[in-house]
C-alpha cells in the first residue's frame, strides 16, 4: 500500500492570484488528490469562503511557486 502524503500548508507563503473580479489566497496543497484549498476574497476585501479547486485550474505562475513534485 502506498503512503498517504500529508497536506502542505502554504498560507505563510502569501501566494495570491486574481481571477475575474475575485482574489484567491492559497491555503494548502493536497498532493494525493492534487487539489488546492483557497480563500476567496471579493473586490471589496470581504471574505467569501474557502474553496477546494483542482491544481490544474491554477495559473502557471502559481503552479511554479507551489512545485508539487
């Protein structure tokens, strides 16, 4: 059986990107499922909640900062 990899905390790195009108701050990376937890913030600075999105949906610049390998 393969070992389950632990999630990698990324909130201290302050990785932030924008998509349309909202800002997303990367919280943690789950290498087993290749997903990212992000905190969604609207244009007024109001927190909209936490989302879990696929790693493939991130911009290339953000992917290079995380380096999943």
